[in-house]
C-alpha cells in the first residue's frame, strides 16, 4: 500500500510543479524559444524529480531538486522575470511538506 501512496503523492506533487512552471510562461507567444525549451525541460525535470524522490525518499536534499528545476528556465535564458517569488515560496513549502511526509510516513 505504501508504494501506491508514494506514487499518488509524487503524482500530485508533480502536477502542482508542472502548473507552477507553466504559469511562469503564460504570456509568451506560442512560437517562443522559451516555450520550446520548457516543452522539453518540463517532462525531463518531472521524470528526474519522480525518480529521485521515489528511489531516495528519505533524503531531504532530493526535495531541493524541484526548486532548482523551477529556476533552470530563468537561468538558461538569463531572465529573472521568469521567476515568481510567490510560486517559489509555494514550491519550497510543498517540497518541505513532501520531505516531511516521505520521511515520516511514505518511505516504507
């Protein structure tokens, strides 16, 4: 039962992560180079986060990966305007909650 709960929790976390990353780029035109990058980066970062969090659920450092993954498009294009501080705080809070939940209940 714990592996299923772990997958469900990670899926919910990744859906939220995808929404936050997507909201960064809502105003860009569809043919933007940034959106082309994000279309590739979002699934790659999501798979990386899922694998690391599933394999190493008790490692708190693993839960810093979503924050770093959120910042990659802004760093790649050197555009600080792509980072919303509120979304960053939400992501840090969700990562902290996930680290706590995995450590206490879902690590198995």
